[in-house]
């Protein structure tokens, strides 16, 4: 794995706590390093694993998807955060391979850690319309009110026509935040005004 000079330099920068250098090296990595990054994500120390997931956000594909999905359940919350964001980033390049796994990201909306919940929401927002079904499922079936409010907030941020039916249903939701996010989203899209005029 460390035969690769760029990866070796990245690992050296991580050991030196040189985040700026590590980030610059991450941005030079290519899909050719993907499998080595996957190994580092599984076998490295905590810092190396975090940076490996960060690097896969930049150059990962379906090859390392199973590893990232496993890390999404890791006991380390910081790794769950970076795994969620990496999956969102990979979706922007390979939507078809990540789309079936969006419910697993959506499940993190109920994570015990707030930063993980926010990262999951941000990742789903990045996935746009593809994430709507997973977000609607959380709204319909989750008992976790924090997850439901984040799902509604994510729908608001996505703000496309695909979100409209779910947002209208949320107007009657007993959860105040769900209702508020839906109202604000529909208002921003000019749909409440249209409804009142008709």
C-alpha cells in the first residue's frame, strides 16, 4: 500500500498533524489509489482511517462503497460523519451505485451523535431528488422526532418539485419543526401563495 508515493506522503502528513498538507495531498489522489485507501480505512489508526474516508470522498467509487457503508456504523462518531459525507460525494459522481444505499444514510438521522445526524442530512441534501424517497420514509415511519425534523429540513434544502407532495403532507404534522420546515419550504417556492389564491 505504501509503495504509492502520494499515499506515503499523505500518511506522513497525518503523522505530523499537518492537516493542510494532508488535504493538499488528498486532492492529488486518483482512482488508482482507491483500493489502497480502502485498506487504510480498514486497517489504519483513527486519524489515518478518517483521512482515508476523506480521500475516498474525493476519488472513491463503487469499489470501496461496501467499506464506507460499514464505517457508517462504526463506533467512532467522527468516522460515521466522514463516511456519510463521503457517500454523498460519491453519489455526485456515481449516483446509480450509491442510490440503493440512501436509506442507510437516512438511518443516521437518528444517530446518537448530533454531528453524525447533521452529516447524514448534509449528505442526503447533496444527493438531491434521489434522497427524497429515503427522507419521506423517515418522516412516515420513524419514531425519532429529531430524525423526522432533520428529514423535513433536508427536504426544504433540496427544494425541488419532487419534494412538494411530501412537504404538503408535512403541513399537518404534529411535530412543530416538521410543520415549520415544510411551511417555509413551500412558502419559499411560492406554492402557499398559489394555494391561497386558488
